[in-house]
C-alpha cells in the first residue's frame, strides 16, 4: 500500500491575508516564510475550485526547521463564500490546527492584547494516568480553531 508523508501543510482560505499573517507570525510565532506572493499558475484555479480569473495572494509560514507542518494562508479575490458554522465549538468536517508551545502564558497575553477569541484558556488535561499537560484552544481571525499544547520542547 502506498503511504503518504507527514503532513506538509494545512492550507487555509482567509478573508484578509495581512490580518492572518499577523496572527500566525506575531501571536503564534511562526516566523519563517516558505513562500510569499501571488499564485498565477493556470493550475491554481483548478486546484482550489475557483473561477479562472480569480486572484490568489498567498504566504506559507512555518516554524524554523524542515518544511513540514507549515500553514498556508491563501486570500482569494473575489472572495468565495464563508463557511457557516457555530462559533462556540467544533463542527463536523472542520479541522483544528494543533501546535506544541513551551509556555502558553505569553501566547495568552498576545491573544488577549490582540482581541482574539479564546475558547478555552490554559487547562490541565490528564492524557494518561502518569502524564498530562496544559492545553488551550483559540480561534484565528477567520474562526479556524487552534489547539495549543504546553510541552517542554526538549521532550518532543
């Protein structure tokens, strides 16, 4: 059976690329840029299911290191319809981005200062009888859920 690689990137269609860049770069701390620019290739409309004359601006961000686990931010003009979903929790078919963080408290401070939505503040979750960690869930500017797990990077 053919197997796929580890997740290369999550691709998010965003309403405002600049606002999303601020969230993923300045709030979550994904500083490295894998790609930044307009996607003008003829295959892009087919790949995204958008009109052939649509414009796509993109930035793909990542943590420092190998190009895996990246977050692609794609702004389509004219904007496609927004997905209808409930705001207070998950929806069927919705993805949640999950990241490790060495310390959740500075992230909470940046989320709060930026007026971002926190669905669940840092909360201790026991994973096994002998292991647990603090986790939290917030939303990016377009409502994409982000789960952050506090974990000592040396143990990852």
